[in-house]
């Protein structure tokens, strides 16, 4: 009896709470000396809004001469994500739960990958491409679908980054060091040759001396 | 002429004997130093005959004549460390939470915090056992599908991803033990007639966690939380919903103040259940106390 009474009272108080803190008068709610808008006065409290430029936050800085870089941002709506049953042991759960994740998309028509990277991806991941030109990535690494999808995303991102890495041109210091080493090696070879020649000379009769 | 009282007093003094060493005494509270070894014959100096007592060759403390002393017989193992003072967060899985929502034990149309979870009766914690709130675990992250404004004390990245994937928001929030006692059983707290306590800030070793946008700490920068949400969506491969003018957005953004423990109720208020009213302080000192951290 008492428990039900207490539940009733709490439910009524919940309704009081909802009226007091309704969306329309949210600004009238309690704000102390350490409210978030006072700790971070320059921050917009609405973090559910669409951010202005998301891609730049993942961009890797490149020189102005370098071609367009892959920022790491993958638009999920342009990928086809499917879940199927995984292989391996696991009894009822592996037989019934769709934990394996497959991500596929048409590589050539992907606008979010710079065009110069696409042939490099084809080189690197020949076995992952279908006849129709779809890149297919699968993962059944864990027991959870959400983690397998994260694994697929990771694989895709790493693949594109690996395909987009250009060989680094040698720096002046590196060139200098290499030249010095080559010169030293050459000098060593020549010294050996000279020593060898002298030795041969000593074996002959001393006519020229 | 002097009064009768003074005359009598003077006569008394005149008739009394002269003050001398023989007729005065110290107060009962007077203390005297002990007379040690003063006198004619002080051969043993109070140390007795022979032995360790007179020769100052006592055994070390704990020595048991060569037998393994008690302090040495039991080894010291440090594997418990400071378990008695470490904070604990009893767990509840996302699956259990989803079940509660499906069975209408928890109302998703309002913000869900530890009070809502405890009010179901299916989750309990004990402040006396160093329990500092609820910890949401990962089981059920694949099946969780509720647009919920969730406020808990401890969680992992996967849980945050699961909640945000299904369109909800999640915040980690610290409560000190006094507030937790009120939160576990608000009815009992209100019946005591005590004012709603103001929440303390987290201790030093917890401050980093609750200021971290990666864990959606309640003291974190909202701008950083925005970026962290996007980063997590990219990591786990889901799209964040675009709530432009959705009314549910206001519900999802509802937050308590760092000093506040109940939604809609301020610290310092007294909830009078009998007369069904709330008593609010008007005195400036009280208001200042409940408005500031210190």
C-alpha cells in the first residue's frame, strides 16, 4: 500500500518537474555560479546542431603543391552496410545473431575519394573488388555487430590512407648525407685499388726505381 | 559612617588570628612535582635489582624471545590496495535498460537519470558500500534502440556510441554521497524535512573523467562534445540524426546544473509532502550558499 502511494506521489512530482522544466521555459531553470554557460562562456550549448565544417576537423595538413588529400571523412549514407551471420563456433548465438558486417560501395563513382587515389586502391585491394567495380569489406572479428562495423570502417579508412601516401621526396640533409656516404665509399674502393696495385708492383723486378 | 555589613566584616577580620604558614592551605586543584631520588640514600635510583630493568638492555618491541614474532609471521599482501576507499559503480547493462523502457518501467519522454532507474525497483545501490552511482555496460549495444536523454555516472565508449547511434544523448555526471542518498530514495529524503542538498564537484582523481568530452562529462566543453560526437559516428559507422526543429531536441538537451540533483528542483528547497508545497529560502546567506560551490 505504502509503495503504491509513494509511486503515485513520485509520478505526480515527475509531472511537476516536466511542467517546470518544459522546453519553452528551459532558460528559467536553475543556473548556479558554476553552470556550464559560465564555465565555457564562448561555447554554444546546443551540441546536437549540425557542425559547420566537419571534414576539416579530420583533415591532414598538406603543402599547397600536393594534390587533393583524403581527409579521413567517410559519408556513411553512400555505403551499403549489411549484416549477416558470422562463421565459427558459438552455438545458438552465432547461428542466430547477425554480427558479421559487410560494407560495399562502387569505387569509381565515389565522390568522396579523390580520383588520383582510386587506381592506387585498385592496385592495393584487387581481391576486394567485384567485377562490377564494387569494393567489398567484411568483418566478423567480434561478437558485436557495432564493433564489427567499426572494424570495417577502420579497414576502409586505412586502405584509402595507405593508397594515398606519396613517397616522400628526400630532404636537403638526406641528400647531403647520401652524397657524403657515396663519396666515402668510392674513396675507400679507390684506396684499396691503389694498395693492390702497389703490391703487384713490389712483386715485379725493380727496373723502374 | 560605614554600613553595617562592612562594620561586621571588619570586626571579623580583626578578631581572626594572624595569617601565617601554619594556617593557610593550597587549593585542591594544586599540583606538585614528584620528588624523585632526593634524599639521603639513592643507590638504585628506583630501578630495582640487576636485570634488564637496571641495565637498560630491554628486548626490541614485539620480540618474543627468539620465536617468530606475530608481526613477522603473517606476510603483507598489497593486492587489495585501497579497495576500501575506491569508488564503485554497480553495473546495469544496456539490455536491461532497453527492457525497462519496453516494459514502461522507465519513461523515455522525460530525462532518464539514476532516480528513474532506481524508481523501477530493479536497481539498487548502497552509499555505505562506496557506491557512487550507476555504470552502464555494453551488453545489448546491438539491440539498443531508444531516443533517450540518459544521465549516468560511468560508462564506456561503446555504450556512448550505441546510445548516440539510436538518436539519444548520454551524459556522465558525478554526485557526492550525501546527494546519492537523496537520489536513491527521494521520498525518504523529503519526509525528513531536509533541504535538497547542493552537489559537490568531483574529487581530483575523478575530475578528468567528468571534464572529458570523449566520455560526455557534465563539466566538458559543449563545443568539444559536438566534435567528439562526429568523431565517434565516423569511428563506428553511423549517421547522426539532423534534429533541426524536432521537439525531442529540447528534451535531449535538458541538463541539470552542476549543483542541482533533481530536475526542476533547486538545492535549498524543502519539499513538504504533507502540505503538498515547496518551501524556498529567501535569506541572502542561504541563497548565496546554495548558488555557489563554496
